[in-house]
């Protein structure tokens, strides 16, 4: 673990990098996508090793870096260092755990206290507010921690998400939904799919579930084939909810012992290629 003063310097340095980014990252290079880490440092290190082996420059982390696992501070420190070293190649997307209420209750604040670093918490909270919430990989996929935002019977369009200012805070409804929403198939079996125009998320009353047809509308409008997202813990490491929605999960930290840490290689001439980490927990 790095020293507190070095960590604080890095937080300030990465903040100047993140302030230049918009809420939506627009990317036209092939990349490796990584799902929830939840304090799994081994998974983070493996993701970079895999990127290098595959000869890909870019790597995107789809949120939930912290909480629950045993190396939360190290994971956050390492991601910040990597972002400083390679600001254009490392993409950090905000998850619902990169937020004050959640990370005060699910482990991160406790870890900071144990490490006698809790006075850095306000700086870290501010940093979380500067993270982008959405990634548009041109002609291929849109990516977010949760998924696409919805509003009053309609799918919020990508250009509306793009208008979310930097330093968004957690309360902006579109950004909050990007972090929290789920595919409806994650909660309901095929014969029990609700028909309501808006399906409230069973996990959070301010979030929604998006349907296959809503994803189709969104992805077709923007000329992409897939929605790649994280947010659901999957022992098998990944799941296709329909032919457009891929969910990946990359943590096998103490809380997710035995899970398959999974990453998605995004090459333009093929659907996402699944890779799994051979390391066992
Ligand atoms: Mn999540």
C-alpha cells in the first residue's frame, strides 16, 4: 500500500485528468472490458496482463472498484495510478458503489478507517463525482455499469446522456440510472416479464429495468450492436441476457469466493470474446 501523502497526491493528479473527460466517453479503438472488481487486486492485475497479451491498448473498467473485497484501497490506488500513467488508454466508468452512501455502508469507509486514511474520504467522494458514467465504443457497443437510462415511457437518447455535465454528482437521474439499471431479464423469468411501460428496479426504487426492445431501440439509433455492462454478480462470470446485452463480472474477492473472473475482448469484426482468469480463490 502506498503512503497516505502519495495517495492524496495521486487523487489530485487523477482529478485533473478526469475533469477533462465528459460524462460519456467516445471511443473508436478496440478494447478490453472489465466488470465489477469489488476490491479484487488479483483480478485488476490480471486484466492488465491480459490486455498486454492480447496486444490491445485500451482497457475499460465498468465500475464497482471498491466495497466487499479484501484489497479495496489497493484496487482504487492502482486504478488511479494506471489512469495517471495512461490517461487515454485506461477508462474508468463509475459504478453505484462509487458513491458516498453505498461505500459508507458496504466496506470502503471501514477499510479507510482501518488504514487511518478516513480524512481522505471527502477527496475520494469528490473524485467519484468526476468519473464518467457511459462509454460509446463507436459502431460496436455502449457500456455502463448498469445500463441505459429510461424516462416516462421512453428511452433516454445518447445525446441527452452526453449533455450531463462533468462533475455530475450522484443525483442526476440519467447518470444514476446508468449506474443502477438492470436488464429486466435479470429479475424476471421469461414467462413472468412485466408488461408495464416502466419497470421499477427491485433493488432500488429510483432505478428501472430496461427491456429487450428498449435496448434494441437505443443501440440501433446509435449504430452499435451490443450493450456491455456489469452490476450483477454472476458466479459463472458472464451472462448474455438477450442477443444484445452482455453482463460481465470480474471479482472473485473474499465476498465472491470461487466466482469466475471474466473480461470481454471487444474486436470490431466479432462479438465480444470472453476471457476468464485461471486464478482460483
Ligand atoms: Mn453495482
